[in-house]
């Protein structure tokens, strides 16, 4: 559900909003709503910032990785904050900040984790044409496993 809300913006802000909307291929309404939602989340969650990756906005731990990457690692530790913090060399409170965001927006984060896990070699090769596959060595260290 959504509601229509009118806002009065300074001329310079309105022009900036129109310019960014044109450049990113969004409507002024879409961009304004997204920016307002991000601002709300920034005010509610300490240690969170938003950054663009491949044209998409992702919630991130300030100065670090996207929340979905934190959660993907944390799930391997059973969502144990101290173990996850040790993995990254961070204080536990920083991991807990990411966990709080995840608790509030699990669908958003789970969708990003699932998308990342769906990346296979063929799709990665299209994204990174310079990439090559390196075969693991056999236990004896003598070439690819068969």
C-alpha cells in the first residue's frame, strides 16, 4: 500500500531530483520515494549506509560490505554474532547492527543472497569476460580432479 504525499522543495533540490531521475531512468516519484525511504532507514539503523552496485542500491555496513554479504557469511556461523565478528575482525556491535537491519528487512536481504548464490560460472563469465576457470588440484597436487 502507498499514499500520495506532496512536498515543497527548494528549486535547486527539485532540479537535482529531476536530473538524477533522468540520468538513472527513474521517475521523480520513484527516486524521491526511494531516497526518502533510505533516509528513514538511515535514521533508524546505526552503522548502515546505502551504496550503488551495478545500478542497484544496497544497504551496507558503514565503510564496509553490503548487509547481504554479512548475512551470507553469518548463516555459515549459525547467525552467531561473535563468530561472525571474529571472521571479519570487527567488534560484535557492528555485526549486530547488520543483524538488526536484517531482522527488519529479511525479504530484501534474502533476495540479494539468493541472487548471489544463483551466479554460476557461465553468468560470471558474461559479467567478467577476463575471468578463467581454475581447476583444483587433486589431493596429491598433480592437476585437475577427474
